[in-house]
């Protein structure tokens, strides 16, 4: 049995005019239902609510103002889900609508609650159909695009595989629409090697991600030990072949070095509220010794944050990692550069560590 998250981009769900691709969605839902019937657990992350709402409202183009995008999503989301519900039901599968916001995963308690709910839906044999709750999300608290959401869901439910369905055959060495010499990258193990590629952010008329966001999603998922595939969802039978273990598009291998669920949440879901600048000795201890960060190694505190907030830890301008701070910004400014005994003199109730090693993840 495998647990898989399948993400459908806007170009797969709808045309540039906002019309749903009914036949394509029917094929995808048939493949999902077949996998479910075969014992696999499958969740769908779908884009397309705004595109659907834009079409229903008769708008000539995708809106740009946040309130217009939210209103279009409100019109389109129910109609979009109904299509999945009906198509899956035709093959005996039960759909479950789930709408998430960034706040649902950035707070640890709601993150764990979302995990439990999605886990129960999968245990019950349903197919969760997940989208961002665009109607209430804002630019400051949104996933930005559903590639990021799909990676978060895959990490959340400890999936074995993430499949990103798009309108291209996979990751290319350059944009194949403008560079005739571009070649398909079939397998990726070293993300550092991708720096040499021309990875674009070009999207469809209703999309918001592009190939770069898919590579970032793959980076996130593979760090959690989740194999990721980017492939052309419009090709006949492509999803069924990938679900059966066939090779399509670009495969990103799961990485051997994996992080705990907590540290994955800290790295990718909890937003940083400030920055701690540390000296070279503290940076070396964090990178090589796996130690906690003590106030004595802090040389500067940037931003306004409270105890329990996540902060970026940097040496100069180089990001070392991210952690949960045991001090507020005001208190850490008072403690910075002091040894433990001196810290207790100015902050008697302060803990010894500014950031404990159990609550820190390297960049």
C-alpha cells in the first residue's frame, strides 16, 4: 500500500478561458479511484477555484485585486469540488472536501489537528480533495501557490510519493518553448546541480506557480523522504502509469538524510518573525557540533518577536538555520553577548539556551 498526494495545476484543471477540462479530470479521477480500490491511499490537491469562478462570473481575465480573487474563489470552489465528487463517485470512491490556510499549518496545534483529520479521512477510505481557502487567505498568510500546499500536505500525512501534474513533460534544462536545445531532466538526486538550469516561473493564464515552485516543492518533499514526480498530466494514461510505478517526466529521489516531522514543520511551515545574528564560533558549533545557541554567541537581534516565535539564525548575511527562540527580542538584546551567569543577573528567570538544539534546524 502506498500513500500518494496528487497535485493538479490550474492548466490541468481548466483552459485559459476558465472552462473545466472535463474529460481530463474524468481520466484523472478514474485513475485515482482505481488506485484507491487497489488499496492505495490518495489525496488530491487541486487548483482551479479562481479559474472556475472567473468563468462562471463572466469575467474576461483572472482578477488581480485580492478581494476579487477571493470572491471568484468563493463562487468557483463549490462548483469545482462538485465535479470531483461526482467523478470519483462514478467509480465508487468517496470524496472529502478540505480547505486549508497557511495559518492551519503554521501553528503547531492546528498542524497536528489537520494531520489527524486527514489521516482519519484516509483511514476511512475517502479521497480528500484539498485546496487553499482562498476566500479567507491573504497575501501575508497564504501558501502562494498549490505546489507549496501539496508539499506541505505530503509532509503532513507522511506520504510515500508526491505527483505534480502540469502541462509540460517535466523539468527541462531550459524553457523548451523558447530554447529548442532544451532537454528533459529525467532524474534528480542533487538539487545543487539544478542551479545551472534555466528554471522559469512562467505560468498559465490562471496559474501562480510555474516550474520553479514545483522544484521547490520537490525539494521540500524529498527532504522528508518523499519521492516526487513532475509530469504532464494531460498525456493519456500518464497518472495511471506513475501510480503503477512507471517512469514519466522528472523523478526527484527521496533523500536519505531526513528530518523529524517537527523540524520539517519548523523549516517549511512556521514563519520567521525575526533574525538573530551570531558570531563565527557559535555558527561553527551549530553547524558542526549540533549544540544549542547560547546568548553569549549572539551579536545582534533584528526584528520584533516574542518568546516561542521562530527566528532565522545568521552569521553575517549567511543563513545558518531556523529555530524557536526562548527569549523575546527585547530580552535577547539584553542578554546578547553575556555568559550564563551574567544573563541570570539581568534576567533571573531566563533559560540558558537562546535556541535549544531540539528546536533548531540547519538551513
